[in-house]
C-alpha cells in the first residue's frame, strides 16, 4: 500500500468522516442525518439535487467479508477524491456521479467474489494470465453484454485508483487487458440497428394524447375548481390546522349553521352527504356534514338528528362537491353530477398526469426536465406568436471546470412549444400552489398527527417511476370511463408494454422523422409541432433532442437500405440515369453498416453524411443525391429538395414500387380536351414524361 493510502485508511477508521465529505449537499437536508463511514448503509440521496431523483444508497453485504472494509475505503475515495483519472472510452476529468457510483456496487461485488472463489488474498495477484481467466469467466456468465462490460469497467476504475486504495485492492501496475475495450475483449452481440427504447404504437398514442388534451382543454376548469373546493373543506379538519389556531366559523350557533346548510340543500334539490352500505341502505357521512357547517360531525350525530329528520332530505349515495361540472365530450356533459369528495384527489392527479403527457410528448423534453419545471417557466413572444418554456437541465450539465453541475443548469435556449403545452402548464399553476409543477403530493399535508418517516427522499417532485405509474392509472381511468359510457375511443394496450415516460421523447422523434403528417395529425397540427420543436433545439446539442432526431434518421436510412438490398437480391429492376450508382450505393452501404450496433445520436449524425447513404425516397423515384448534378438544390443546401424534383435530373433512379406510383399519377391526371390549349399541352407533356419513364423501366436491359 502507498504511504498515502495507508494514512487515509487509518484516518477513515479513526475519524469516521461524513460519506459526503467532499460533495455538495442539499440545503434542505438535516446535517445530523448524513451518513458516516462506519455506517452499514450509506445514503447518497442528500447529494442528489434533482427533485425528481429517486433515493440512492450503498450497502456492502454483497462483498465477501474479508474485502468489505477495503471496499468501503475505496468507495469513500470514489465519492470524495476529485483527481482526474483516465479510463478507456471515458471522458477525461469527468468526476463520477453519485448515481454512477451506486451502480458500481453490483459489478464490483461480482469481480471480488470471483477473486475470493479463486483463492486470491490481494488483487495484486491478478497477473495477466489470471485476468484472462477472469475474462473467460465473465464471457461465460448468463448476463447481458452490458453487465459484462460493467464488470470490465469497474475493474479498470479500481486500477485507476490504485494510488489511494488499500493494498488488498491494489492491482498490478500494467493496465488490465492492456486497456482494450469490452467490445474487443469478447464478442459483441450483433443486434439489428434499432433503438432500444420502443416508440409508442400509434393505436395507443392517438387516443392517449387525445384524452390528455381533452383533460387539459375540456375538463381542467371543472377539476381545478373542484379540487380547490376539496382543499378548502379539508381545512375544516383539526389535523390541517396548525396548533393554537382554532376552527373558524361564520356567525351563528351550530344548529343555526346546520339549519342554513339544510335549507340550501333543499333549495338546490340536493341530498344529505351519505354513503351506501353493503345491504343497499344509506347512512349520513357525519364528518362531511360537519365540514359544511364548520362544526364536527359527531356533534350533529349526537345533538341535531331532530333538525335533520325535520328537513325531510334524503341521503345521497355519496358525498358530492358543490362545484358543477360543465365540461363537454362530443357535445355532451362529461359528468351529470359533481365530482365526489373522495375522488377529487385522484382526478386532480389524473389532470396533472394528462398535463405531463401533453408537455412530454409535444416538447421533446426528457422526463426529468418536465418533472423539474417550476411556476413562471412559460413565456409568450408576441411578435412571433411563439410560446417558450425555460427550465433546468441535468443531463450533460457541467461547471466551468467540466465537473458535473449537481445543482443542474438553467437552459440558455428555451424549449419552443405548441400552445397547448403552455395551456397545460397554466392548468398546473391553477391546480395547486406548489413551486414545482409536478409536486410529490397534491393533497394538502396534515400539520398535526403522526410525524412522517425520517427516511423519505428530500426531493419534492414526482419521480420518473411515479409518473409512470400515474400514466398507467390514467389509462385505466379513461378505459373505465369509456366502458361505463359506451364510448369507442378507449386506449388500447401498447404491444411493447406499459407506456413509460421516456418513450414519449423517442416517439416524438420517430413521428417527426418518419410520419410528420401521419395519424397524430388527427389530434393536432403536427407539422407546426415538429417545426417549432426543432427550432427550439437548434444550435445546441446539450439538449440532446437533435441527437434523438439524428438517431431516428439513421435508423430509418438503414431500414431503407435493408429493404432496397433485399429488393436487388430478389432481382428487382432499377431504371433511370442514376440506376448504376443506386445499386452501387446500396451494396456498399449494406457491406459497411450491416449488423452494426446502434450508434449514439452524435455518431449517427456524422454517419448520415456518408456518401453511400445519400439515397432518398421521393414520389415515383429515388434520389441518388449528388450535389454537383442536382437540379433541385441551391449552392448552400446539402440535401435534396424532393418536392422540387425535375424529371431531367441525372440523380433519379426508379424501382418497381416507384413505377407503381407513376402509374397511379398517370391515372389521376385529368383528360380534358376542352381545357385551355396551354393547360392541355402541359398535361399531355407531363403524361408523356411519366409514360416514357414507365416504358424505360419496363424495357428489358440489353
């Protein structure tokens, strides 16, 4: 062990320092509850500033007991040592995040368990031969390629800290496996080029987005007003008032206030708040009656039954709020009665979930970015009519010294969004008074009663997993509503499984690239969304959405190459001046990219510039793009303008599918000999040009 490592080891045992000694800590965390070195469980959550972040911790029971203390010392160094250390395929000088450190536990435990099983007493015994034995073991494990790579990476990370780790964990000086990457050490699976995050099926997305928009535009006024009434009624309960503050009540005695409430119910044709018993009979909900009279329900139950009997009012089957519901669905009221008191919170949460769906899908934000939005984040630019949203970004946020900005960073360039996104944000600001638009709880928090557990995470926003569960419940509510009201627009299950929050961003990228005027156009002006969203991300790769678009374009291009290569292999005919170059590019693209694993978004953007991939599908033709000979582009343009294609262009090639489109175009041309001569000659010229292209394609090659 180096002198520095030995000194640190003794100091950690003696001083028992804070686990987060050299990390920023949230200001809302009680310092007395911070984990210390000697604890069996280290809570890293106080160092996580994302309000939507989940709890992060480290435990050590998975490590062989003989190695456990040394492992704790190593992890303490990982957390607090900010020395720049170089690793293969890693960003130089990038400090390891707390969440990444927590992920290192499992793969490192597997490595040390292997060392224990093979009789090693120190990792200094890991010679090149033994490292190869470990590599054989990792290769044979029935785990994912990613898990195997993590074991390789954590072994290398341990080596990079060899100057500070205890001797038992210090690897030999030569870098493990000579620094070769995991993909070079064992076979990488040959996946087809497709995004690992599945997009949402159109059959699911269209009704899901439609119902979310319906909540925002049609139901929100009813739901926000009803939830406000619900919260005011809760304040009549003792547990929602601070100690020392008595119950406020309007003038008059308890019985006078009760008589006034009974008269109002009778005047409005309403019934007493009640509930249905299992036998079908009904009973009064005394607690709610007390809320209405600014009294307590048990007082009415004990002393005022005579007044209730004299009123002649019937008992209702539920407790309904006083706010009428005026929203409409297809010209009919969405509810015939007010919202039940007990349903107010759930329906308010469904409204918040609907707002999340609208914002997440129609902005391109990451789920965490949506969940971190705060009041005042939306602005309207009158001269352009654009709506923009400002917020904090977490992924890729760096300080001037290139370290992770744990507090996040305010976006320099706002998101440009569709007006309905702005309306959804406005709905959230009317729904509750919290600073965060998606708070952890909507229901007011009791100020009396049992204390909350002291192990709750400090973040005040919903987590990604919580909003994911809320989306499931939203879909269930919609489908139950459709079933109860014999509606045909229920939300079918997605064949990829539950609709997770991260799938909205992938689906948006897919629609912008593949189907800009597809099924979603039935629900919203989709071209407007695509244009404004991409404008909002222009000029900044830090936001990441342009990477998503580049990756989606790469996937589309490779799928096109696969289909065209299969067409050529089956003997498919190609005609046109660029036919030879078309076949050459498809063959070279298939040889170059077949079986290639999915690149990152930025890699995809670079790969899209490869000349062999410059084949674009247009109406009745394929453009084998060559800027020097293209007739559709200006000097500054780097891709074809397919809508301005000219029949005389030398970049045109045609397949059988293109010829079918040309035949359809010929059939659709009007045959009007009485048309003005200029127009008639123009139509005849177009028809002749298309007919010649079809004839040229169908003539046998010599």
